[in-house]
C-alpha cells in the first residue's frame, strides 16, 4: 500500500527523446530544472495522480542472467547511493530510453526524471525515483493584448490532466529488484516501456499472489461452477470465496475449499483445474500465502453479482453475506409454462 500525499520533489531533470527510427534527435538539458512555488504543486499532481488512482500492481527489475546486468537497476542504484548525481544519471536514463525508441509507433516527447522523498510504501517511509514521459500534445488558445484588441494565438502544449507514461522506483526491496509502479496510457507499443526500457517482471508479493489466485478462482467459477450448476451458484461461490479472503490474514487452500465448496466433486474438479492452469496464473505450488486486503478490495469491485435472464429481467445479488441469497432466493421449474423461475422473498421494497 502506498501513500504519496507528503511526497516532495527534490530535483527535476527534463530532457527530450525523438524516435530513433525516424532519425529524430535527443536533447539533454545541461542543468536541472529550477522548480518554482507555482510549478511544483502542478507538476507533483501531474506526475503522481495517476498512481493514486491506479491499482497497485508492482513490478521489479529483472534480467535473464543476473539482475546486475539490468541497466535501469544500475541507474537506480547509482541515484539512491548518490542523490546529488541524479541529473547526471538522468542523462544516462534518457539515452537508454532513446535507444529503445526505434519502433515506428513510438512518439517523441519530453522525459522528466525526478528524485522524490517522503513516500510511504508498506508503512515504510522511503525515497524514490520518478521517470515520466509526455507524448501527446494538446491544442490550446492563448490571448494577448495588442493595442486596443485581444489577439488569439493557437498553441500546443502538455495536458496536465493526463500523464502518458511513467514509473516510480521505490528505494525498497532492493535485493528483489526494487518495488516499482508503472503506467502506460498510450500503448502504441506495449513492449516498449515495460520490457525494452524498464525490463521488469511482476513483483510476486502477497498482492500479486492474492490477485492471481482470485483470478483463477473467478475463471473456475465461470468455466466449471456455472455449467455444472447455474448463474446463482456461480455468484454465490464467488461471494463465499471473496469473503474467505476478506476475513482471513493467511490463505490455506484446504480450509478455503472446505469453506466455499461443500460439494466434494467440485473440490476435486477445483484441484484438477488448478493443476492444469497453475502455470497460466503463475501460482505453481501456491497453496498458502499472506492475503493482501487491498487486492481483495480491488477484486471485489470487479465482480458482477447480476443474473441476467432472457426475459429482459435482471436480478442483482448485493449481499455481503452470501447465505442471504440462499435464504431469500429459490430457483424452480414451472411445468405448465415449461420455464425456470426465481422466487424472491422480501419484507418491503426499497423506495430509492
């Protein structure tokens, strides 16, 4: 979990990279940018807002042979060890980005390298390196007084409400390759930013494990529980599953299955499903792990507890307690109409 509210920008270097395949140039500023009281809060919001609004999916620097061969990992090491060298290292980072900018779809743009302090991650106060890139220019109108008239001038600039690309490298978990958050709003080449420039893999912490396991559970519900039972049971199974994760600090697979799947046949099918699909979800040999409450909250928001019927009627199951659906909704078959039906019990209708 992160908190960026008290983050301070200690230094800012601004450079520009072109597209190497189109013979566009690179421009490296000689000096750091002199931050002003007016610009600093605007830039801080521009750089950090996307990370406050995005799910916390962490990455870490990686390399097929050894982490020491990852260029960005070495640049981060140098800045964290010697913050006063941040501007000099920012030039190396920008040159490295320029070398990766050779796909025809990659746009030129400004690169901002910042040294950040007073960030909170997993209840630890740390420093960080922020690397951001602006690509898309927006048209705007500027007015200028000329004698007795206002003259309109059409110009182009950066829209401060949308950051195109960015990453925050936290000075935390160095041995694993640092914890990193990244965004890419303009995915012209999805491999350019993550793979070629940063060279990162997913950080397999409790957040990663919780989300991946719940994703596997969700797909099992859709591919196995739904065909074997019905939509109501699929939703009930997912509600029980998410509630198990929400009320426990540690995940234990056997306890989970005994609590959410009463049918022994479905328990066997779940184990077979996991065995077949574990590699796809990166959860091989994963049967116990610490549960991330933030990950559970993110997953719960995405689960749709709605039964859509072919008679243009929808039933929304909005229960924190899944047992409520079992008590108040019954499914049956009407011989006369030759149709299924749901019987819903209630005391009164909500007026809102």
